[in-house]
C-alpha cells in the first residue's frame, strides 16, 4: 500500500525536571513561531491535555517509516497492528507534528483501508489520549495489559485467544508448582507435630509411674517376703508380685487368724491388679514361664506344700500340685517329654528325715509329676544349696545341690531314676566326659565343694543377679547355667569356681559375710567384680573385690548394725555398674586402732535413720545419698525402663507404728534418675580407694550424676575370669 511521505521531527528525551527548559530552547530556534507551537503541542507534559491537539491516528503511527530505537519515548510494539498492543495506546507514547492537509487526507485513506481489511472492533470513546500516554509511561505492565485487551483492533482473533490460553496455562503451572511445594510442606509439618506433641504424651505418662507407695498387710518382722517382677499387663513396665500376710478383722491377731495371699501390683501406679488367696504363706513367686497355647505369662506361687501356676494377667489358677516340705524354688529344665514346654524340678526335705533330700520332676505344661521323687542321702548338714542347673561346654546338664557341701549329679541320671525310662529328648542323651571323670569311688555324685566349713552361698557369676528375681526367665537361665560360680563358705571366705573343672580361681578372706554378693563391673577390665558387706560390733564394712584376681578394689565403713539386705548392682551408660546399698553414716577408719571401739549399748541398738547410697566407680571417693528413712528395708529389686533409660528401685519395708500393734509392710517404687538429681553428695576421704587421689569438685560430681542413665545389663556368659 502506498503511503505518503511524512515530515516528522525526531525528539530527544529530556529529563523530567528540564522538560520546560527544553521546550523554551526549541521555541526560540530559527524554525519560527509556528514550529515552536507544534513542538509545544508535541511535548505536552503527561496528565495535561492541549486544546489544539487533535485526535491521534493509530494507523499513521503504525505506518511511520521514521521510527527507530533512538526514540526513547516510543514503546516497542509489533508493526501493522498484528500484535497484542492497543493501537490507541501505541499512539499515545509518540506525538506527531501536525502536517498539511495532504498528509491528513492520506492518513484518512490509510485508516479507511485498514478498517476494511481488519475486523471491526468497538473502541472506547472519550478516553484522554494524553492521560493514557501518562498511564502507560508510569505503569508499563498495566499498559501491556491494556494493549492486550479486547478493545484493541490487533488483539482479536488468534492473538487475543492465544493470550488468554497462555495466561490460563501460566496459572495452571503456578497452581501445580504451589501444590508440589505445599503438599510436602504440610506433610512434614504434620509429622513434626505428631512427633513433638503426640508421642511424648505417652512418654510423660510413663514418667509419672516411678513415684508410688502402697501399704499391704502387716510387717512380719525382718523376714523378706516373696518378691518378683514381670510385665503382665502389656504396658512395657514390669509389675510387682508380692507375698502378703493380713489379719482377720473379727478377732485378735493369732496364728490361726492370718490370711495369706499373693498380690500383683501395677508397676505404673501401684494399683492392685489381682489378689490370690492362699492356704499358706507364699515362699517364692517366680515368673517367666511361657506356654505356646497361652500367650499370657505364667506365674508360679510356691508354698510349703503346694505349687500353683496362675495366669499372670488375671490370677486364675492353671494347675496345682500337692507336695510335702518344699525347700527350694522351682528350677527351669529343658524339655524332657517332647511337648516343647520346659519342665520343672523342685527340692523337698522331709522334717523327719533331715538328710534325705529329694528331687522331684514336674511337667511344665500340667504340673503332673514325672515319675516319683528321687531321694539322696547327703552326708552333711547346714544351709540348703541350690538346686541349680548347669550346662557344660559339651552340652550335658547337671544339677548342683547340697547341705553345707555342694554336689552335682547328671540330669540324665535323675530322669532315669525317677521314671525308669530312657530319655527321649536330645537334651538328656549325652554326658560330659570331663565332668564324669570328677566322680570318685563309683559314686553318682560329683564333688564340687567338700570341707569342714559350711557353704553359705553358691550363685552364678552373672550381671544383674537378683535384680529382677525372675528365675524362670529362659534367657536368664540359659546364661546362668553356663557361667562360673561365686562360692561363700566359712562365713568369711569368698572364692570363684571355674565351671569347666570346678576348681577355685582365687580366694578372698574377709569378715563374716551376711548377705549375698552382688556382681557388677567396678573396673574396666570387662570381668565382673563382687560387692560384699559384713557387720560386726555395730559397724558395717562394704568392700569391692576384683573378679579377675580377688584383690580389694574399694572399701568403706559405716555406722550400721547387721542388715540382711542384698546390694543391687545396676548397669549404667558408662559401661560400669552403680551399686545401691543401705547403711548409716560413713565413718573414717581408725589409724592406730585395729578394731573400732563401740559401746555395747550402741552396738545392740539399730540406727534410727537408714540411708540409701549409690556408689559409682567413676567417683569412688564420694557417695550419693538418694534417700533416708526410719523404715527397715527387708528386700529390694530393680526394674528397667529401656525407653526412658531409667530404672525403678522397688523396696519392701517394715514401717513401725507408735503403739504396740504390728507395723505395716510398705511397697515403694522410686525412679533412680529422679532420685539422683535430688541426691546429696557424701565424701569418703581417703577410705574410698587405696591410694586416694584428688577430691572432685561438687560441680563435676553433680554434672556426672545428672547425666547418668541406666540400662538393662547384658546377660553375657563369663566362662572364664582370666583376661586374655
């Protein structure tokens, strides 16, 4: 299409602050007054409308041949009106000088021709061209949107629809990106909230459980009652089983008016789960027996003439067997009948035949006797030892027992003599040639220990011994039956027996030992050491003996009478054991006097206040006093909570009363970590460890004990005490 030549003046953009000066300078040029007027109309400031400025023709601007990138006042837009920009706004950025009438006529022809070729579109009337120019100059994005609007002649057809489709696709892409970002963020936030708020709530409930106390029955003197721990309600906290004696309410307390029962207490709150009334006092409570047909644990209640198995969850009787003069706990044996259930062995000692100790085999499934009791005429007297099950390195089983002495007999021989049949299970078919060679004079007994001094204790060298009192735990029995033994004889001699040949590894001499030794790790050689205590003249002496060679590692003296209460050795996060024991105030050992001088009256009287101390090898010159009480603790046990890295110290005490009536028996559960944080530091001086050392500061000791945690001991078999 032919277009007439147009005369135009290219304008140079001036800063906004000097527009008027540029206008004045141009108006004074040689072009004359008419040219100055035209320039004034072209450079009219935004927002003001000149009266002489005519309507702007978008077709003339679109066909201009003099456009270039040098004009800063003209926006970049597609030519010939085919873009998305509005023709009206394209003309607002570059003002044209008024031409002659020929040029105006050419513009009108061009406009008519373009209107015939392009679709007709409605235009907005009455819009201020100069105001649109100002708005596009101030807001380019808005101007771009206006140019793409439906009112633009060039925005119709494919261009307008393409812009709408592109905008929809852009919004869809933004929505997808937002979804990909927000969905994982919301999931992570929900997971964090779940871990931070919901799960710790259960932990907080468990943390409330250690602090409880309950009085059950009458005190019953200082005789330790039956005590055992096992989880029977499925809350991952071991529950407490206790033998209780009560008086009837209608008559005065007499021997015939006592009511005996076994009580199960929740380890979380101390509430009574169930109570089983017995015809006689409960001597032992044993847990850990499992039946394949019964998922709930089985609890054994052992009396003087009855052995009863009950459901650990409900207390319902499963089976009952009548025996006479039961003297021992039940021993867990391997399966003897082929029914995949461990069987039991128990020792009886008739009162009229003091030397005839009998071993009775029982079915673990039904409690029925396997054959008849097997009597043994033992040449000795004293405390009953065992029976204990021992498995040799060749896989043969032997029973250790005795009166004052320690004998061993093959489980195979006991089964044959009781039933008159050959064993049918693999566990009873073999014998250990090494152990059989220990027999003398064609005797069926193997002499483990025989001497003039009676045996007080024979126990497996096993970590955590006595902590839970779960003698029917299969894992515990598996390790205890293959370990070495700790032998206490003559009331003051401590020896270690090797299980492979029953020979003494070492012997340690001390004062009279009145309580069972507690095995634990005091030094870092990986071999169990022994905590022992003995009392004389109102002074208790506590000692730690090296399990590798029998040397003394630690000792201290306390003002305390004889206490028949076992020490508890608790595994800690440091790899060593913490020892818990009851005593009075510590005293310094006299330097020039070999025997402490204590008045007979003081020696005969028990201290009013008893204290529970914790000893840790890392700070052997200090003790941590956890609690003090006027009650007399008669037995204790330790329950572990793996999730909280804590342990509960369960004590059964006799609480005195103000009047002459019998005192109460009190069961108390204490969190060790909570007690440690409130414990008081007691310094021992140089008596704590030979050689002494620099006393640690209070801050260092408190920091160590506050960071201490407890864990269940690893039940490792210690077949040899000699380090490699």
